[in-house]
């Protein structure tokens, strides 16, 4: 990994090619102007450490319930921090975020355990998204900034756009509610069309 010649002795540049080295720590060795700076033995002085920051392990599949924030954890890597962020996208680096799906936007709400745990926003729909990572040292404001994937997150519950039919003056029964992670003991409440289930009055 030889840099291009520095223009001022302070700024060093490796060109436009992306870094392909494994995440980890590497030593920097220095060669002064006036020497050949071609062979490894020309670099005689130790000048610091280069850290290649990136996640190295993730469970790849996460699950969250509906309508409440959710922690995903188990992420490990080199140089991770509590200022790193994730964004929920259809495709990392190029996809879109359906903001209406989430109560607080598609970005992670908080980060814990030195970048190993992310608090995701609550989803109001049963959907699946890629969990896309961005290092704190970057802008982390738009989908292209979140190009690294940590896997997928599934938000479980009933699918919101399915129509079920009952008839006046007859007993009502839904035999097969469509959704994921449904279980014994779940219940349904019928409310007027257009009602936001999150804004129902107590009682």
C-alpha cells in the first residue's frame, strides 16, 4: 500500500482506488524525499498506525415487532463506535427509504456498545429491509452514504393492505390472518376506516 508522493509532507494520498485491505490495524513506514522510496527497505521510520474501519461480523438476520423501537445487536468489527449509524433501505447504497413506514424516519435512533448495538425506529408495517451501515467519520445523511450491509431486518405482524370480509347480521370470523410472527393470544380491534391505530384513546 504505497502512497503517492506527498505535496507538502503532511497530506498523503493513495489515489482513487477503494481500500480492499482487511479491516484491522497496519503500521505506517516513512520514506523521506531524496531517497528512492521504491523498495520496502527504503522505508526506515515507523510513523504511526493505519486503522481500516469496517464491520467484520453481523448475525445477518434480525427480527423486530411492530410499532415499537427495537434493538439489533451482535455486530462486531474494527474501529466501530457509538457514533456510527444504520439506515433501513431497500438496497444499501442505492435504495430508497419509505419514511412513512417508520415512526421516526429510517435512520437508527441510537447506537450502543461501541457500535455493536443499534436502536431501530418503530415500523408500522410488516416489512423487510436491509440494515445499511455508515461510519461516523462520514456524512451519514443520504442512502448512498450507507453502502455496507449488516443483513436484513424483518418487522413482524399482520400485513396492512389485505382486505377481509364479514357480513351484517352474521357472525364474523377471519380464518387466516396474513402476516408474520403471529401467535396464540393475539387479538384484533375493529375501528372506523381512516383511524390511526397508534392514536387510539386509552380504555
